[in-house]
């Protein structure tokens, strides 16, 4: 089924657009469930080692830049706002707004990744906090701290990877939006990307306290 | 099912609608993808089987007849990795699931056909990495990759093998996702949940496990890779890590994984038993719920692989109790299948022989699970040949026989050809005999104390080992026979009609082979599943 | 035995017979139900074989009473098995108080066994019959597993921690010892023999064997060699008298038990558990002591009294 100028085609396996949309939605939710299990394994391992090496984990946590982490949190939360506004724009058929909000989301996402990689990671590497490379910390709890940093880099790295993939998807969608591919009747891809982006945001909401804030009162 | 679907002439069907390599490698037709999987997993089965053959040949002598210990260790590792990840886990879901799920719900394809093709390519990519690991010198950690052996001490291609398994896991996840969405959202009008064929209930339960369990294996392998690359102490105690944590994370997936391997086979058996006794499955809803119960409980029992690892007594108690619990739904299924035969009209074609073989061997092997859920006996039996016998009874005597039964059942539908049933029954018999001769002695070997993964062994174990190896050679022959007649049938087999078995089920309401869109007209369902009788079914 | 063919290892320990009885019962259940199912199917397949292409059997949907029956029966069966097995397991889990302790170090690909009197064995373990023996084990590299089929005992041997098992041999003789956790290329060769002797023969063997100092004496030598007295004899570190199995109060308020694990960790990772009232100045001895030497240290500390013995005397 094609409307003139709009290319929301009904894929041949579906009976109608509603079924197609529902299938896409269920598919994305199931995919997010797999992502929860994926990150869940990491969180479990982190929790176990935190219990084993509490002093070292506190030392490590204190060496992180809470300010930058907080800034990034705000940046990411804002990008979720702009993404939600993008979905709304698509729903209302406002193409220019859709493109604008998608671009804003990408800019905020790139800011996040940029801050993380160039400021935080680079700084931590220079300070000899990168495990296995040239980790060097003067503390009786260095062993625990090194393990903390293993999880810090792995968890934020896997998270950043998911963000980068999300950004790539969003770039494609922006291009398609410019071409006029999305209508109030057919904007499922934007919605699904929104779900994914919010999920990436939620993961960060867990990561930030677990890595940066949890030892603050010690 | 009501007859609103009209048969097409078998002239144009999904096999001959387009020719050429590109039309196969770029297909999004679930039926062609199923055949792509069939070819690939058959290939991997032969590689894994060859490794097993070499192992059994080697073990006829206590000092080893054939291989250096280092080579033997690589053999059992690659045998395990290939058979688990590249044969058993995909087998029924990727071949029969892909082919049948859309047809059984009355749809034209799965929910996400392109994702389906991607799943196959991901599977192939993972397979290539694993083959590379094998050819480049092998991996010798066992398929279980225990740390710190795999992270710090093993030479060999651990990274390549782990990467291969990691990649293939995504094929599993995406296939499961596709199935769940299809079954939820694309059922034909009138096809309520409790009218679904039991095969779909089984596939559904399997898919839940695939979706929720596989990611945990993925992240575990990522951590192993990080440890190997950067020498950080995630699982190596010398660097501050905990090797038991690896075991917890690994088995959290790998126990549910064994139910990924057996549930679909149980689904096939339901289909076979009903068709070849012309009776609805006894206790339909009990079997349906059992599948879901098995999937749910399967996530709670992983610690029974770790009774001797040094985990706490309390943890072991809990895992033991839950492991006993998971046996109950399986028992319920066995009884229901048996009751289905009561007062049926039973015929003995090859698929039915495989189904009966499954029930007998699964019962026997499943009950040996009780020995292992039981703490006191498991201490003695853990990591011995008893375990090997136990899981081969379930995986080969169970899952593989179910796979073969399903292949023989749906072959006419998939290819439009019949195979010689006489040879098929003969092969089933050879397989049954060869299988028992191979693995029954291993129960005794295990209780006598022969540990597993041993390239050499004390002399007093030789007789049982020779018996087992003799059985393995018979089993090997048994597997080759179907290969021959299936290939033969594709060219010379008699043409099968739409429903050579007289079975109920939407897939039999269309031609063999089916057209690309499966049905001429989208079907509507007005009957219960397996509505063989003319009258209303009675409740006893 | 079955036609002269062994179906089980020798019963050479106190727990072997109990385990075998459970095993036989489970075997009987397994064979019984397999036979029931197999024969029922066999019978049905013949009795209800298809006699004509047209026949349509009467359809039976199910039977709730039957479902309940064959849910309850397996449930009862597994509950009984669970209770039987678990009580056996719990009874067998803890060693008797007066067990002789022998130390095991597994490493690729050999077993090192240390008697407290100072005798060291490689791949062989001599023990007296009729006396409880507790093995405290660790690995120097990968996970191994200590398995004596004739005694029905098995336990993983894990690097970085101590695991233990105990047994009491009931028959003299020689029995296989296997490594039962795949540990690398020579895993199948990591085997040995357990030699059970009459107590007098064992004593004779012990005194006749090449002996170093007892483990405790070796530990005392290490204490001198590493000058532990500098802190632990001068109030700058906790004293060792009656330390073993006492409750230690840590700086963060928690209390831990001073068992082998704790002692080993304190030597290798002193900052992991800081004792209340002492400065955090202890250096680590990681890389300077072998697992064997650590065990000797622990034996020495045990010889200086334990909290249990102290409590018994009070």
C-alpha cells in the first residue's frame, strides 16, 4: 500500500500496516530484553567484585571525574528528550521538526561520546589507570582498583559502542526523513529508534551511580 | 483446519521459482533459508562427527591408539563446540522452525525475513571463525572454556573459537526473536493459542530461552577475550579474579541451552505421535504448559554443574531441589505421548520409529539426570563418563532422533519427494542399536570412575571402551544411510502429494513443495489442533 | 559384579556403601520406568496398529485424574530422592573433629601431598585405615580436581582458594587417584595411587620416609626467615597465639573467622582485611612464597594454639 510520495510500503508478509507496526514494536522490545541480559551479566560480575574488593572499588570510583560524568548524564538525558520530540514530530507529520530533533539528538550523542573518549578515557589512560596497558596506582588497594577500572572501561565501552551504533542508525533515519520517508501513518522506524535510544539512556542511568557515585560517602 | 486454502499445481513452487546461486544467497524466503541452514548444519555435523569418530577410534587402546594427547584434547574440544553451537542449538529451530513456523501459523513468511537471512550469514560467519580456529592448530580448552585455563594457560586459538561462538550466538538470538514475534502477531484468523500445533509451543518456549540466555554467554566470552588480550584479572585468581564466577556466568546460559536443544525435539515428537496414531495429543494443554515450565525452571538450575566446585552447601541444596523439579514437566510429556497411542491407529513409518526411539531413550537418559541432581551421587559421578553418557542419551538419543524424525516427516513437504521408507526404517534401527551400544557402556565406565576428557586411561577400562567404540562405528554407518537416500530422493524419489501422511496441520493444506507465498489464499482456522476424529473429542 | 564384570569400584570408605545403595535404587527406578514406558509403547503399537487406511480412532482429549496421577507420582519420587540424597550429602559434608589433616597442592600435571609430620609425596598418598583424613587443597595454576573413585569422594582444586574433602578408608589396598577437571595437555596423566595401610604399617612408613621438618617446624623457620616477629611479636601486628579459628574484628566493624583462607589472604593480600587496632603497614608476600610455604606457615600458626582449644581449656 503506497500513498503518493510516501514510501511506507506494506511488507509482503504482513496483512496490514497495523500488524507490521505491532510486529516491529514487539521485535524491538524483545531485542531490548536481550540487551538487558547482556548488560545484566556485566552488572552481576561488577556487583560480585565490588563485594570482594570494596576498598579498591571505592578508590577507583573516586578517581573518576564525577563532574564530567554528571555533565554527560545531562547531555544524554537531553538527547532522550530531543528523541522523544522527534518521535512526536513524526507522529504529527512535521518533517522539518523531525529532522531538526534527530540532528539535535545526534549532536548530543556525539557530545557524550566525545566527552567520554577524549576527556575521560584519555585522561584516565594518561594517568596510568588503563588496566593491562600500563596500570600504575600507588595504593594498598591497587589490585581492587585495577579490577574496578576493568569494569569501568568495559561497561562504559560497551555502552558507548551501543551509542555509536545508535548514532549510525539515526544518521540513516535523518537522511530518510529529509527524503520525506516518514508520515503520520508510517513512522515506525523513528519510534523503534526512539525505544532503542531511551534504552541506551536508561543503561547510563544505572552506570553513572554504580561507577561514579556509589563510593561518594566513604 | 478448514479448507479455504487451495492447492496450487506443483508446477511453480519455492524451489523452482528462481534459479541461480544469487537467488539462494540473497533469498528472504523462510523456506529457502531453512534449506541453507540444512546444508550448513549437515556440514558441521559431519565435521563434529568426524572428530567423535577419531576420538572413539583412539580410545580402543588404554594408551591411545591414534592421537597425541594434545591432539585428542583438541578433538574433544572442537567436537563439543561444533556439536553444541553449530549443530544442536540451530538444528530444529533453524531448519524446521524456519520452514514451518510461518506455515503453521498460516502466514506468508516470518515477521522479519531479511533479519532471518542475516541470521544465517551470522551463523556462517561464526562457523568460519570456528573452522579457522580448528585449522589453525585447534583449541584445547573443552567447549566449556573454564578459567584460568582458557584465559591464561591455554595456547591455541581460544580467541578465534570464542569469537566464533560469540558471533553465532547472535544468529540464535535473532532467530528466536523472529519466531516469538511471528507466533504472537501473525497467526491466521481463528488460530488461537490453544489451537496452535504443539511444535509451535515448543519453538516458542525455546525462543524465550534463546533470547534471554544467549546474551549472558556473549558477555562472558567478551570478558574472557578481554582477559586474554589485556592480562587483566577478571577470572584469573593470580590477577585478582574469581574462576568460579566464570562458571556461574557460563552455566547460566549453558544450562538453559540444553533445553534449547531438547524442547524443539519434543515439539517434533508431539507432531509425529499424533499423526502416526491419528489421534489428538493426549493432554494438549499439559504438554503446552510443560514446555513453558521447562523453559522457566531451566534458568534456575545452573548450579548443578558446580556441586564440586566449592560452592556453598546451601546453594547446592537449592540447585539440587530445583533440578529435581525440572524433571517433572518432562515426565508429564512422556506419559501424555504414551497415552496418545492408546486406542490409536498406529503406523510404523520411519518418522514414527524415530519418535518412539526418542521417547524410550529420552526416558532412560532423562532419568539418569536424577542421579546427577542428587547431591550424594553427583559427587562421585561429576566429570566422569556417566555425565557423557547422560547428555548423549538426551542429545543424541533424544534431540538428534527427534531431528531425524522431523526431517523424515517434513522431507516430502520441503522437497516434494518421497524417500524409500524401507531403507529409512532400517537406518533408524541401525542408529538405535549403534547408539545404545556406544553409550550404555559409558554409564558403567563413569560409575567405575573413568574421568572424562582422558586421552589415556587405566587398562581395566578397556573392554567397555572397545564396546563403546564398536557401537560408534555402527552409529556412524547409521547416519550415512539417510544422507544417501535423501540425496537420491531429490532426483529419483516418487513425487509426494500435498499430504502423503494424511496429517492435520496447515502446512499439509498446501502443495509439496509449497509455493513461495505458502498458501494461495490466507487460511482461516475453525478447528482444534489435530482434529482427526469426525466427532467431538471426549474427555476421560 | 555382573558375569564377573565389575559394575562399581571397590567400596573402600565409610560412605561408599551408602552412596552405592542410593545409586542402585536410582538405577532400579530408571530401568523400571524405562521398561514400563518402552513395553507400554511396544504393546500399544502392536495392539493398535493400523488395520485399514480408513479407520479413524475415537479422539480422547485427556484425563485430569491421570494427569494428576502422573504428576504426583514423579513428584513424590523426586522428593524422596532429594531427601535421601541431601541427608547423605549433608552427613558426609563435614569431617569429624579429630581428622588428620593432609595438604594437597595440584599443579600441571602432578599432585603434591604434604603430611603434617613433614613427609612429602608426589602422586602417591599413604593413609592409615580406619582414621578420618581431611585434605586441604589448592592449585598453583588452573582448576584441577581430586577424585578417588573407591572412596566416592571428589572436589575441585582451585587456584587462589582452599577447598577440602574428607574420607575414612575402610580397607587396606591401593586405589586410583584421578584428576577429574580438565587441566591441559597431560590431564589424563595427572594420576596417582592412594595406599591405605594398617595403622602400625603406616607409622612405620611415616618414620622411615625421607622427612623434612614437620610442616609446623618449617613454618617456624619461615617465621624466623621473614622476621615476622618484628611486627607480630611487638604489638604492631596481631599475635598468632590462639589465632586459628578465632573471630577477628576488622577495621570496618565486620567480624571474620581466622581459617586457612583468611590466613592465606592475609599473607598475600594484607590490605584486604585490616584488623581493628593495628596500622595498615604489612607488606605483601605475594611472589615470595610458594603455596607449599604458605601451608607451612599456616601449620605453624595452628601449632600456636587455636580458639577452639583455648575455649575447650577454659
